[in-house]
C-alpha cells in the first residue's frame, strides 16, 4: 500500500486531493467486496482506543464495526469513565494510552483537546468530531457524492444552515476537490474564518443569506442541526435565527433536477429538514450514513498499514 504523508487526521485539510481520492477508491472497493461477503484484514494485532466526550451513534458504531471487520480490536473509552473525567491531563493520558494502543480516535468538545492529544501521543490520532471539524464525516460524504454523481470536481454544494464543524470540513474538502460551495446562513453563524479563507483560495466559496439563492443550480444540498452538541444553552435563540434555514421542497426545487440531499445526522425533522425531503427520492442520507463504515475502514488502512 502506498505510504501516506499524514500520520494523523485532525482536519480534512491534512489530506491532499490525491490522498482523498485514494481513500474514496479504497472505500468503494471495500464496500463492493463486503456486499459479496469478502472481508479483507489489515488491522490484526492492532487495538484502537475510541475516546468520546460527547454522544455518538454513527461515528462510534461505524468505527467499532470497521475495526472488528478488519481484524483489529476496538475499545470504547467514555470520557467520564476515564481519569480524564476527573482531571488527569490530556497530555498524560496521551502518553499512557500510546503505550497500549495502535491508534486513538477522539471526539471532544474542544478542538484544542484533540490537538493536545496529537502533540503528546506517539500513535496516530483521528478527530472523530470537534467543535471545529468533522473530517471522517466528509470522507463518507465525498464518497456518497462520487458514487451518486460519478465526479467531484465541478460539482456545486449548497450548505443550508449553521456554519458549524461539519460545514467547515465540507468547505475545506469540497474546495480541495475542485467543487464550489455556497453557504446560506444567518448573520453571526458563519463558518470558521480561517477555513473559509483557505477554501476561497482553493475554489469558489461564497457566504449568502438566502437559502434559495444558495440552492440555485446546486448538485448537492447539505444541512445539519440548528443546535449542535454543546450549543444547547442557545437553543431558543438558534431556533429563531435558523427558522428560514431548512431544506424543504421549495429549496429542493431551486436546485438541479437531479440534486441529492445530504445530512450528517442526527436529523431534527421539521427543523433543518422536512420529512418530505428526508424520505424523498433525492435523499441520500442513509447511503451517506452507511458510507461512514466503508470510509472509516479505508482511512484506517491508509493510516495504519
Ligand atoms: N454524523 C455523526 O457523526 O453522527 P454521530 O454523532 O451519531 O456519530
Ligand atoms: N454539528 C453536529 C454534528 C453531529 C454529528 C454537532 O456537532 O452536534
């Protein structure tokens, strides 16, 4: 297997365009093989620790299944069951866990905790979601777009809603792959400034206010929760700010006739997406969720083998 330049995956921008393509191609191959009952190994005698400071359905399960199917052993480590929850430092935890584990997969409230882990770990660290980015999500999303559209470069993605962690990784990865991105968000809820500037250096990335303008001629519509994990205290304020930011049939009609709809999930039906769209013929959200498994497998093989 070709050697990867990166050791960790903290930002989707850690990967080059070619490396992303390699991961997607491997993920698609693994998906095809799995459907025929073929399960290649690669992680034998490797034990992966998964530290979660926040809840997870997809990321945790997809990583656990990925590791098991590749012949490795996953250990789920809930933040509050570790001494981390009682104040042991991230740095000391990183140094100790690196003596046992082949890789640390980490979901944390603050991106700086993941950076702290990377700086002090001697094994690869994977960001399984922080307040700034969700790189593993975008690998599955790009895979889904590639499967459905047959290409990435030249596609237009419209993001409707909060300029959050998933939006940041979407901007960075789509721009890297030669896609354009229109983000429709209310004032005060724009994506990370540094990521936006980097995205704009790579491709056409605009911040708009009108969801219909953003959706116009889009190949992909993407949305996420109005209230992300950690933003709960501002739920009422956010519900007001985002009330016009949802993917409904009007927004879908503004996009290309063959547009696909993505949502990283969990969805809040009736808020950022309607039932009609989520369960309709343009929705790719459940294929997208499945692709977490295949994309995680490909990432682990590229990083660890
Ligand atoms: N999309 C995603 O990361 O979902 P979970 O929070 O369930 O892992
Ligand atoms: N933006 C959401 C994504 C969940 C997968 C959150 O951070 O809660």
